[in-house]
């Protein structure tokens, strides 16, 4: 993408002053909070943005809400902390309360509430709700993980990404809500940062978002969507970001836009990261520290599956040779280039070595398979995806092979298309061993209705032997895991430019335990 010239109107001194005043305050004690509104009154429903849960563990889960009677106009809340009561029960009627307590909705965090509920029973469904003043939230449903040493006979989850509000309606979520899922995994591009454009199915409010207030309005606009809100209400979520939660094609401290100082870039990133935390059911361990936020983490589902949630944006070096499709040469082979950063890569490898689970799932953003999109001898690869960081990519696949990591399954978003890829140790050698499988989910809405023929990708699917399937429809992927078999169902919708699209299972692929590579079912 062509770089744009724009400044954010912040100088180094202003940035340093701003950063110095921002403290990590996910939870403040009562005595440090000044006046607390114990029984607030509201002119309208403060729970307009619904409820959500996430990051399940065997003994607990995060439950979330945000008080916002007027979410598209500053929230409509007072400047004081507000007392919120919460309950978790074994039944929807709340006759069997398991845990309850109080939390503060802090103005510094947009009156969001993140409660890390503990002392729950493993592998159980629970119901939860919030109260403030005389108001009560919708009732959410969530599920704890199995004990770490337990051996579940089945797990079901769905994954999706890339839900550009302007390009369509979230027609996949009503179908997802009807499935029997233990978990939803979102792989990034939860929002898009761009300014509103006319003549689209829907329109963003305002210009391209940069300030904390603007990011809050953008997330609120997305979360007011009833289909998205309902999917959050029904299932616990595992979330990670890609680039549009902040700025397109960002790479560590490098903006895609020319003329942006590092201070201005980090100030905007601080706003983006804080808002992401405010709106997501994340644990305290993910609380942002200014322009930094540790999002990579693990979610284990007994000995059946282990989800290694990755961040391929914050720690990567700049894309080599620009962001576009280029030959695999030059800086692509820079041994110092990294997709994950040293600390995250070491964490991932350690976790994979210690993982007791049958299926080791990498929940991440950009395609790992080296998809050649050129013609003939003019081979070209996306510099924004793993092939642009070829030393990192090969090192990870070599690790899979040498350390005999059980069943690596890579889940990918970003590209707005479905792909099923076999991951070879050496893609240039047709006889090279398979070391893993990659399932690429299409977008929920991004790029519009889909279902069209795209010559570039038709050619790529035909000329890359590791590609087992490709599809351009919108939707999500639903997965069923057993100790013997992984099954991915590619759910697609007929259109997104209007609500109410029917769903079709376009393809089904399986992976057998101990046999990397996907097979059409």
C-alpha cells in the first residue's frame, strides 16, 4: 500500500509527558479511587454493549462488561468510579450462585469491568450477569476449561477474523451462535481504523481513528452490532489482534505512513492498545503498559488441545523490501529479521516442548505457507506474511520437525480467503516431510460478498503443491477435535451486503493424529 503523508500533531515532549502520566490501573483499591458511586442512576440502559467472557482456565474465566448509556457520544458516564456487582451461577435462573462480588468500573478505563472469576468447577457451563444501581445486564453464558491432566473425548470451537464493518453485515455470527461450541477464537482485525466512506453497506463514524476517544467510538460501533454481541454473550472467546486494531500493516515501531515520528506512532498505539483491552475479555496479565501490551499466552483444554495465542505484529521487524509481493531474496533471508521477536519465539518453543496435549494449536494472524503468487519463473511472495521472514519461518518448522512436536495446527486469518495448506519442512523439495497443517479462515465481512473468481489466487492455488483447497466466500471455520481426529468445517455465507444470509458448509478437511497434512472428507 502506498504510504501516506500525515502527522498526528504530537511532539516528543508532549508524548513523554503523556506516557509519564499513564499508569497501569486495571484494578484500584477503594481508598485510592476517591468518591465512588455506589447506587448510580441512569437515563437509559448502561449495558448497551452487552457482556462477554474469555481466557477460560480450569477454575475460572474472565467476565466483562462496559457501562455506556451513550456509547457513541463519550459513553454517557460520570467521571467517578462506579460500583458494579456481579454473579456467576450454575443455572440461568441464578438459583445456584457459585461466585459473586463487587468490581469498580473505572473512568480511566472507559468504565469497563474485567472480573477474573476463580474457584469454579472445571469443564462446566456457567451463567453470569452484572448489576449497577437498579440496572441489570443481559445474562451471559461461559465455560471453564477441563483440568490440565484430563482427557476430554471431544472439543468444538470456531475461529474467524477480519470483520470490516463498512463492507458488510456479520452474517456468519448467527450461524456460529447455533453451534455447540466450547470456545470462539478471533484472529484479528476485530475493527478497522479507516474513516467512513459513503456508498458502502454500512458506514464508520468519523475519520480514521487516532485518539482514545475515537478508538472507543469505533469499538462501540462494532459492539452495538447485535449478532457480534450475541456471539460474545454465548461463548468464551480467545482474542488476538492483527494490524487494523491499530494501523494497517504496522510492524513493531514502524508505520506504513511516511512522516510519522516514533513518538506520534507510539502515542497512537497506546490509545489503540488501551481501547483493545477496555473492550476485550482479557486477564490482568494483558493489561497494556503504555504503548506495549503482552497478548501472547496459552489456553489449555486438558490433554486434548493447547492453544498458543500469538502476536505477529508488535514484535516483528519491518517488512523486507516493502509490504507487497516480492521475490524471496535479499532481506527476506536476514537472520536478524523476526516475526515473533526473541522473547515470544522462545516462549512458544518452550510451551510446545512442555505441552502435554494431542493437538498444538498456533492461533495467529498471517499465512505461514510460502504461497507463490507470481507467474512462471517470476515467483513472488507476500512480504507481510511469514515468507517475508523466511529465516524465522524455517526455524519454527525445523523446530516442529526436530523436536517432534505433536500435531502442530496453524490457524490463520488476515487474507480474507480460505486456504488449506500442508506445511513442508522445505517447500522447494516436493519430497520434503510434512511437519504441520495450516487452516486459513476467510473474513467475516472484509472485501465484501466474496464467492468471486480471483485470477491471482486461482493461479496460486494451482501452482503451489502444498495447497489443498482455496475459496473466496465469507464466513468462519468450525472445528471438532477428538484424540484421533481433527475436523475443520468451512462455513460460508452467500452474501454480506445485507443481513440474513444462509449458511453452507463449503468443504470439510481432516487431520489424523500423528499424520500431518489435511485430507478432504
